[in-house]
C-alpha cells in the first residue's frame, strides 16, 4: 500500500485528488494539509510514502516545505502540483528535492501512475513538462572526463549512464545506447544513487548538473 499526503490550499482540489486515489486498491490518503507548515507537521505524524505538494500556498509555500521534508531522514517522495507551466519555480522545487511535477489538470490515470512510479523510485517521472524542464537546464554537453567531487566515486561507465539520465533517457533507451540489458542499467543506476548519496534519479541529475558533468543549455 502506497500512502499519500495531499497538500493544497484549495479544499476542492484536495477532495478531488482524494477521491481519485482512494478508489485505487494500492493507494491510500493519510492526510490533507492546507499549507506548507501543516504538510510538514502531518508528514511527521503519518510518514507518507509520497506527498502531493502545491507550489503556491499561504505561509510556508510548497518549495520551502519540500526542502524541509526532503532534508529529513526517511524523507517522503514529493510530487509538485502546479497550475502554471513555469520553468523557474519548478526548477527551484526540483533543487529542493522534488521527485516529479504534475499540472493540476492531470488525467486521473496519469496522477495514479506518477505516484506509483515515484514511490518505487525506479524511473524519472517524465511528462512533457518535466522533460522540457530537464532539457532546458541540464541536458546538453556531457563531459565524463576529469570528474570532480563525488563524481570521482563513479566508474567511467556509471558517469556515462548518469549523463544519459541527464538527457531524460529511460532505462530502455540507455540500454539500447550502451548495448547492454535493462537489468545492467538498473544495476548501474542503483550504484550511482548509492555512491552519490541521493534518493532518486531526479536528484542524481541535479547533482550531475551542480558538479559539472552536464552543462545547461544556453537560453535561446
């Protein structure tokens, strides 16, 4: 059973998401919060697997709340919910530790799938908005030579896999590119997360950007 906490300042939005999730046998909503502070408090009490977090809320906003939640031990995965397809706030949320992004008009089936994917931690959540976001900020030049910082702990092949992750590639796409099995790719990804000390693929990509393995795409 995947437990979910919903944080949004609109009760109607929270109720709608709850109806969608409670209709699934493998999902259950353990709490609803109307602002960031309440989300942090309820998360400590209920220890959800996934938090659906609105960006704009009174008091502590979703980005600040995400940063505080993901800094804790055994942190939940956070999916950012937004009405606005804006890159800068979403990138700030990604850096704060979010594992995915969804527009509030997401189809029910896509919402459910996103929660399952993020809860598993097996793949980067990549709807069109997230792929464009990663493409804008971290998905151009890959420089596997002369690694710095914690990248030195990775093998050359692991740095290559991380570079492909930064381009938004799936396990299947990476396997095809490197001519290996998907199982081998999963092994490499697990090693990358462990060595870099990050929770999921999204945070591995952010770290790769910060450490210079990938370079941002110039603004057009």
